[in-house]
């Protein structure tokens, strides 16, 4: 059978970076096996629906390079890939379980359920729940007559449909990552399958859709592992073959203690969402990896290694190389620490691999700056930055002459030799034609002039840099001079000479 996997997020807000990793692993596995990846929107909980979240999910997946073969946004043989639009399908399958005696109708109110829980807690019952024992003390179609059930429904009384979990049954399934999982049915409560508003719960909709859509492998986060035995029971109830399961390790806080959260990003000054998100209700903004300057291929490479390792020393992988190397049996069981410095390391690598033209197109110049300056800025800063926009922000002196000068450099370097050197350099520069004012020519003019004046460049160049940039260190000085231009360089020399006199 051809491999079919799915990514099934809920549109309850921005897609967490852990969800992006789940989507990536599904995509890599499908590509490796020559299969297909589906995108399904699981929006059965309408109380948590957030406008714009679905569009955000689609944009985020597209940005990181995950191509959907079927589902929301691309279409396919199903009438819809939004669960809220498939209510009649779920009703049909819940009715089937009712008719076969594998589910039942329950009329209990919230108050009655709370009373039941309190009675069990008072009786010192561990894990009080609506199960094979307590169901017989509650108000449902197992304890009420058929006539009373029909009357209550006819009168419009609120009710749900619950799964009738067997009292004594062992549930076993083999997880690709975690090996055999064994759970006794007595630990599972009679979960609601269809809510009083006619909407299915995640459990019913998930199983029905995975079956109808031919999903062969369910690759999802570890947080769903406790629900897996219930899902296996549902497959048994319907008489369907269950897909293979692979529950991925958690993404952990940088210190390794607990699941990565939005708050960790705030505390650590890094994003936990792929794209910037503006809350439609509060207007609050959350940072995104894209807007922070991460390249999609760098983020993909970083995420792939959070829980998976090819077993070699290689760390830099293109998407096609990830596909070629990926396998589920090389995913770790233990959680993966989210070390953002490693993400920055990947970003530096991919940024350096970009052409000058590509990077020049990525940066935003200050208003009024000449457009043709961008490629030179890239050449000046490419090997010194982590994010594209730093090519601009790390060299403010390119766009505005310094108004202050590093006091420590002034104290230690601005001396008689420095003043003599600045004069010699100014005179030498004035002799260079405007069309020849390029880095190599500037170098080949300045250094002989200093030697002719009996000055050692190593003793005075820091002071010269100070006069041009206001600081004592920075990127290639000759290229900096070329970018500024002859007229601006002379102006700055004259200003520094005057101010520091």
C-alpha cells in the first residue's frame, strides 16, 4: 500500500514551531517512501477557532518548503478537508456504533458529572471517571428505558454519544519510535464521541478521517500518546485496520526542563512561531522566525535535527538530502532541547552560501540610501552577520557620519602620529580620481603615503578608522571607504580633525 500521512493542525492560533517539525517529519517520510502528505484542518472545537489561523498554517508550511499533495489549500477526492464541514459523516459513524451497541447516549448535565466526580473523590477512588463501572449509576441509554431515551431526545434534551469502553481488555500496539505500548481498558474512560452541539470530538473525527483518507502512518507529537489506546479501541470498534503510529519526542525548553512554550521564547529572546502573528482579538504580536531573519532552509535543517539524527557527522542538509537520509527509526525517544544558538549557526551557514544578488534583494535600505549600495554592503558584511538585515543595522556609520568618537580609542590612539597620518591620508586620497575610488586603489594609495611619511600603518590605522566610523573596529576599512565615496571620506576626515583637535 502506498504511504499516506497527514498533518492535522487546529486553527486555534499561530502554528507552534513544534507543529512545524511534526509537519516536516511527515513530509520527509512521505517523500522518502514515494507517498503523499495530506493537510487536514481539525476545527471541531469551534469555541477555540481563531480567525486567520488557517491561512497562517498554509503560509507557514509553504514558507518552510513543505509541499502538500492533497487536502486544504490544494483539494483532493474528499468533499472537504475541514472537519467542521464533515459533520454528517461523523454522525453516520457514531450512529453505527450506537446501533452495534458499542456506544451509548448520555444525558448527564455538567452538575451531575461534577457530583459523580466528587462522590468518587470522597470515596478515595483513583482517577475518577465516567467508565464501565460508573456509567451504570448515571443517566444514559444503558440505564434508562428505550422509551424514556426517545422521549428525552424528542423533547430536545441535550445529550452526547459516548464510547462504550470494554471493562476488561488489554490494548496493545507497536509504536515505531517507542516500541510496544500496553494499556488496560479499565484505565480509559468512556470518551465523548459526539458533543451535544452535533460536533464530533477530536477522537471520533480523527479516526474516521484517517480511515476514509487512507492514512497509513500517523506521525504526531508525544502529547497524543495517552490518547493512542483509545484510538486503537475505536479502530477495533469499527473493525478497521489501524495505521502505524509514531509519537515524536517533545521540544524542550533550552535548559531541558519541560515543554517549549511561548513564554520561553519571551524569556530567551527568540521566536517560537515560524511567522510573525498578530492576535486578531488583542492586537498582541508574537515574533516569527521569518521576520527575525531566519532563512527557511536554515530553519528546516535546524528542526530536522531536533529529535532525529542521520547517524553521521554531517549536519548541513538540503531538503532533498534530508529526504534521502530520513527514516523514522532514527528518531529519538527523548525530548530535544531547543537551542536557538544552533539555529543561528545554521542561519549563518545558509546566509554565507547565498549570492550577493540574493542577499542584496533581502535587505531593506534606509530611506534615501542609493539602491546600488546594497551589493557592496553584502560584500562588506556577509561573513560577519547572522541575519540578512544585520548587513544594514550593524553598519550605521555607512548611512550617517559619526557624531561621537570612541573615547578609549581617542585616549590611546589619537596622538601626533595619528594626526600626521590623517593629513597624509587625506592628501593621498584627494589625488585619486572619483572613478578609481575603489578598495584596492585606495589601499595601494594610502599605505605607500604612510610609509613615505615615515609612519607604520599598524600604529595609525585604528585612529583613521575612528575618524571615518567613530569606532575602533569593524568590517573591511578599504571597502567601507569605497562605499562612502571620496567626497564623504574627506568630509569625515576634516570633521574628526576639527572635533578631536
